[in-house]
């Protein structure tokens, strides 16, 4: 074959070679040899560096009827054998290790805390196998395993009348709304550390410039913590958050309701004669807390309102309306932002809005609320409380008393409201 033809083949091969896989390179060389005629195999091998035997296999593929339909580069059986074949028992050993960890067997080689690919590799090596983390990950997928987070589905033992209590609360809310009487949902949000601490979530910032915060979440004595107590008006889609700086007690809870009434409720419901409060079963507004009822009696005497309380059943605090309609959006609003001061926290809360028109007020409550206040039986007997026929421990009404306490006996916080 003339040297010019060999040079042409070499030029075409060098141009296409970066884009060819093993099979395409073989077929290209075979096509060039076929086109060159007699002596083509030797010429193409010299021009491209492809072995004569490889070009011969390419010619055989071109003559084969199913050469176009195959998607393989090499014929079946090529390459290294799978690890599960070269080391019998590897797959069974891996399955045993993972299954024992899932069952939580205290005698297992791997305990719950060490179920990772790195530790699985180490355990397999101790059993005489050779494996890498990548191989273990591939075998785990083959066995049907994948990474999962915990899933909250178990609520524990539910009260048999839980659903009926929810229906009772919904019926009460409809009754108060139809009568143009206020119905609120109350609760204390999670206490927050004040200072340059890490706050959950992410926020847009210049690339490579995250906001620096403290490594450890140790309380700063000069700033302390805050307890946001919320009062959410169900009908108006509006709320007030009383940001307390002292203990989260029943006195603080009722003071928060008092502030809501004085700043928002009284003007919104000028003809109100009663108020419905839906609350959790525990915490500062729990149904067993004596101070909660005593402070509510004082609030009732001051306002002249008759207060009906409906507690959510035990273990159902996440279904309290204030959690879904107010607190969740406050958390979203300050995600990824350190709560560096009380004023900043108030600003975040006040700026919380939704597409459905949520409005939030916030006030700072720096009054002291001492803990461990005892309410004696005589004080409890003096409360004008009537219990509902259905679960009276959860559903009750406190009406005004004929004799109203003197102004001096009222909590000082009730006479100082900062909107």
C-alpha cells in the first residue's frame, strides 16, 4: 500500500481516536482495512497501532448479523469477576452484619451506633474478606438497603376519647365564632438563647461568607433566654407574642392573654362577653396547674369576661392551632439568623407574615414570675369554676366573681402593656 494512504489512515485515526471507545476503535480499524483491500490489515495496524488480531475481531464483527444491535464494548464474560463470586460468603456476611444491627442485638459485632460503611468494611476484614466502602455501598443497595432518617409515626398510647375531644374543641370554636365571641389558641414557643448562637436553617449570603456564630451554646448571663408566649386569634388570623425574660409560669401565661386582650382583643370584640381558650394539657397552661386557674380567675374578674378553656388531649400538642398557624412561620422567618438581642427577636416576630394575611404583634415582658407558687385548697374552692359534662378536667368555664379584688392585688404587669 502506498505510504500516502497509510498517512491518510493515520491522520483520520488521530482525529477520531479521542472520541472512540474500545469497540468503535476496533470497528474503525476494521473498516479502514476492509476499504484498503489486500494488505489493509497490516497497513492499518502500522498506521494506528491497533493489533492485527484486534482488527481481525473487528472484521468478524462487521460480518456478523447482530453486530449493530449489541450495546456491549467487549464480549460477555470479559473483565474481573464480581467480588461476591471471588469471595463466597461475602454477601451473606454483610447481610448478617446489617440485620443484627437493625435488630439491636447486644451481642452483635456491630451495634446501633456503629452502623456505617466504614465500620462494615472493618467488620468484614475481621471475618477474612476484602472490601472497600464503595463495594459495601453497592452491595447494600443490591440487598435493598438505603439511608433513612427516623420517621415520627409512633405516638404512644392515645387517650380513648382523643378524637371526641378534638370534635368538642372544633364545635366550641364554631359556637364562639358564630356568636362573634373571641376564640384563641395559646402556647409557649421553645425558649431561645439570646446572642450570636447558631440558628437552624439556611439563608442567602455571599458565597464563601457564612455568618460567624459561637461554637458552643452556653447561655450568656447578660442576655439570658427568652420565652415567647403566643396568643393566636383563630378567626382574625392574628396573634400576639409576649416575650418573657423570666420563668415560664402560669402567671406569665395569663399575663400574656391579658396583654392580648388589652392591645388587640378588646378593640376587635367590643361586645364580647366570653372568651374561648384552647391550650395544651401541660406546661404553664396545663389542666392540672392550680396557679393557671387562679390567675385566670383574676383575669376574669378584671375584664368581666367569662373564660371557657378547652385543653387538647395528652400527646397532641402539635395539633394546637398556634403551632401550625403562628409559631411555624416565626421559625421560618428567622431561620439561619442569630437572635443577637431581645429587640432583634421582637423585630423578627413582628415582621412575620403569610400570604393568607397573618399579622403578629410582639411585646417585651421584663417582669419577674417566680416559680413554685403554692395555691392552697381554700383558694381553689374560691374559684368560680364550672366543669363541662364531657371531661370536665379538660373543659371548664371560669366566670366572674361577685367580689372583685382590689387594684393593689392585681399583678403589676397587667397595668403596664408595651405594644
